C-alpha cells in the first residue's frame, strides 16, 4: 500500500493487518483536522466512551442552534428574542462552570440511555445504508451520530 500525503505537521493514522489482501481507506484526513477522535478509537467502547474523547465544547456549540430550533414555545417569539437567547447561551458556554455542568448533564443523559451504553453502536451505523449514504463515509456517519446524540440531550 502506497499513500501519498501532503507535507505538513499533521498526524496520520493507518491501521492495516499484513494478512489482509485488500485495504479500504474510508477517509484520508489528518487526525487533528476534526474535533472527533480517530476512527480506530471510535470503534472501541460505547457511545458514552466515544463522547469522552471528543471536543465537547465544539460539539455543543454546533448542536446549540438545531436544539433550540426544535423547542416549542407557548407564545410567539420574535427573531430578536431568539438572537439574544443564542448570544446569551454562547456566552454562557465560555464560562467554565456552566460548560462543565452542561457537559456533565449531557454525559449523564447519554449514560442513562440504552443507546449510550450499547457497546455495538457502531454496527448499527455500519449496517444502515441510508446513514452511510447521507454521511458519505463511515467515519462521517459515526461523527454524525455523536453530534446527533449531543443535540438530543440538549
């Protein structure tokens, strides 16, 4: 197997067995290009374990708007009110005590769910052609599941 990589200070992770006749490269990105762990780390353990390895601040920040969009308010809200709410929450996320509390709450919710403690959560993604097709790669599908899990917990 020959892989040409750009010259850079990135860390690359390849995992092959000498007995394999073929190797398949799902995605060729530097390990540090995303806030997610390398594929081989996500294939071990539960969904809760995988969430321990990610940059939760970045994922929560990305998941904030979709989570707020799903909320149903008892009265109509103006766009200015929603904008102010998002700004307040983004400001709170920069506060260590608020972020730590929110992260702990999300991890507790995931730990209490059957999906969060399933050691084979990756297999459910691998056998779902629609998830793989939408994500483009297996690694992207795993990343999407982690992000969706945080969105649901928010």
